[in-house]
C-alpha cells in the first residue's frame, strides 16, 4: 500500500484571478471568489493528472514494502527532510533528473516513510491548461448544461500529456 499526504502548500498559484478574467473576458469583480476557487480546483486536477506539483508543497510519502528503489510521486523534489524504515532513520541515495528516485542503502525494506518538499512547476503550457480548465468550469457552473454535457477539454489533456508521469 502506498499513501501520500500533503502537509502544507508553500507556493502560490501560477494563474491569478486577473489572468482568468482577462482570458474569459469578465469585467466584474462579483465572481472573484468563485474564480479563485476554480483556479485552485483546476490546478489540483492538473497536478493529479500529471502526478507533478505545480505549486510547491511539503509532503509525506509512505510505502509499506519496497525492493529498495522507488520513485517519489509529485516531483520535482526540492529537498528530502527524512527517510525512515520502520521508524528508524535510513541511509539512502537520491537519483533521477528531478531527485525523484530513492535507493535505500540496505536494499529491500518495509514501512518506509519519506518527508520531502517539492519545487513546483511554472511555464506557459501549464498556465494555458489551467486557464482553459477554469474557463470550462466557469462556463459550466450549473449541474445541467442545455444540449450537452461538457467534460474536461481534450486540449487540456493534450497540453498536459508532455508532463504526465506514471507511477506503478
């Protein structure tokens, strides 16, 4: 069993309420609170889809059993605070381009817990995906859309596909 917990969000959103208002052409401030929530929801959806943190966070990752080498989800990893095996500090080596792979010096282990922080990601493609997703959320605020039901736009998935990582 693998578990991951967000301990705290340390970064800020890469898309602002004003960015969304400019993109969707909203001239009033009446929906600013709703738009702020939609930005967060869209960012979380994107993070979960690509298994990467867009906004920096501190996290704890638990693995009940490993062969000694495993990937930490939601890289890029900024720093690893601690690695424990059955509650005891463990020796390890960090590998990977984004410091996302850990190799335990003792080989296979049980009850491994890693505390770490991520740096987050920010570029134009991610901002565009979030803007398009917020636009979809904003246009479909009701439970029912006359004529059709809108889903996550396929172009958002296309934009994010280059970031997507699979963890098995």
